[in-house]
């Protein structure tokens, strides 16, 4: 079967989607269920339908576009990604997997292929945590990782509940109907830019993901004692920021102590109160992201961090309140989907490498209900979530070729 990717059409569609943005080019801002996101959804609905796909949407806004196979009662083969974008992001995160999945289907149609199992393109709702403070909202609901009763408690920064926002966007029904049955998918493959530098550095066009790291996120509120920066003597101080600074170094130490390159930990938020140059900080809030592909190793880092902040609390005489934000388990790729990807690379004459995903994706939650694996292509300098994010057309084409071949194999 000769698979031909329409590279020019892919580039036009990526550019058209990138133009639907609340930020000026080259930046892309597309917050889920904003007016611009709804315009993007309408555009995507149109090109899905133009490809002859049957489109349905669930209460959470997840969009399913199905190419019906000769045995439509069988579990489907899925692919897809997301279209929402954090403020001042780039044009390729999520969209390569979404539009690449569409082009893979069209390439198979042009080749005269007829799938036995239906092939379904899925646009996940709100992979980014920007609006509701939780990432992978749609896939969490689809997989049952986020129960509907907890989802109903989510609110955006304006105080609007998830259900209020969904109603305003035109999505009706019940969140109770969103979770998919465990036999829904035969297999799932997500195409994505790497968001890291390894493929580009090693000049390898395809990465096959064997495991996806998952974050545990902690929020620490550190309460000390404030006062005038000139009048408060150093021996008497209970400086909340200095306690936070020591904790941040402890977070770094916990990640380095494992000896694994897959262990990472970050203090990405540090809010100091009252935030005046002549006032000793009385309160500091930090948020900590801890990730690993190995759950036991990730949880061991968390315990080390807890031990560190408890010791700092006693030494500096500050009070520390911990709030767990999330603690998701890492996911392992399905061996049979990985093997299908490797075979497709070999058939296309493309070199590939096995690798882990240190960023997490909707496939992390799909793995709870389906055999899955991810397919990575290089991105320039490993940059992502910024306006200069870039994937070369030839790399996108290679990814779509491998994806198309893999979908064909899995659907048979």
C-alpha cells in the first residue's frame, strides 16, 4: 500500500488553526471553551466532516470523528490529541497529533484502504490546565480517573463551574455518560512533538514512547512572622520566604538523589506576602511538581521532600500546610502497539528509538482503558509551550506516514 501524505495541506491546516488565537502571531493562545476555542472547534468539525468522518461530541466537549470500518461493532482504533493552548504557546503542541491523525486517515483513504475496525480521531477537551487548574480534563473523564462528582466542583478563575461553562458552549447531557467502557478501544496511538531535544540531537526522525512520566503536585503554605525589615532583628526572624528557599533546594536534592535521569522535581510557583522590599515575608506559597516514570521512585522523592520541609519547619519555627493537588500514576505503553509502531517505521525505512515521555499527555489516562503508545517527532531545540515552537514539515510528514501505517495495521 502506497501511503502519500499531503504535506502542503497539513501546513495550511496547521497555519489556519494557529491563526485562531487570542495572541498575535507567532504566539498561540486558545483557552478551552473561549470564543476562539469554539471557532477552532467549528473549523475542525468542518474538515473532519469533509473527510467523510462521522462526528459526535460528549458532555465534556471531547470530539470523536469516526471512519466507519467494515465491522463497526468491533472495538475501534483511536488516535488524536488536543487543540487548546496555554497563553503565548506555539503552533504544534497537540495540533500535530490532531491534524496529523486526520491526514493519516485521509492518506489511507487515498490509498484505497478500507479498515476492518473503525478508526476514530479524538480531540480531547482541555489537555492544558489553564482554565480549570487541572490538565487532561477530557481524558481524565473519559477514563474514569476524574469522577463526574469531582468534576462538577471545578471552577474557573471567574467562579464559573465546569457545567456552567459547558452549557454556555453548547455541550449538553450528563457528565455521568462521559466515561468510556473498557472494551471501547482495540488500541490507541497519539502523535506528538517530543517537547525535548533528544530526537533532534541524535538526528533520529521517530521516537516510540515506552512509558509516560506522571506528576505529583504539592502546594505548600508557609506561615512565618512578618515585620519591618529594619526593625526586626535577625535572631528573632521566622521568615517564610527563607524557609521556602531552603525547601526549593531540598526539592532539587530529592530529584538528584535518585540517580535516575527520569527523576525530576521543580518549584514552579513561589508567591511571597506581603511582597514589599522593606517587609519580612510573613507567608509564602510554593507549588512543587515531582515526576518520574517509576511510581515507587516518584513517591520516594515525595517522602524525602516531606521530611525536608518538616525539618525546616522545626528549625525556622514556621508552620507549613501541605495540600496535594494531584498524584497521577505513570503509564506503560502496550507492547503490541509499540511493536506495531516499530514495524511501521521499518516499513517506511525510518530510523526510530525507544524513549520515555517526561511530559505527560492525554495518553497517560487513555492507558487506563486501552492498549496505547505514543509516537514522537523532533521539535527544534526541544522548545515547546512558547511562540518559537517548531516542527519541520518533513518531520511531520514522517510522523504521519508512520501513524497511517500503524493505524492500518491495528485496524486489520
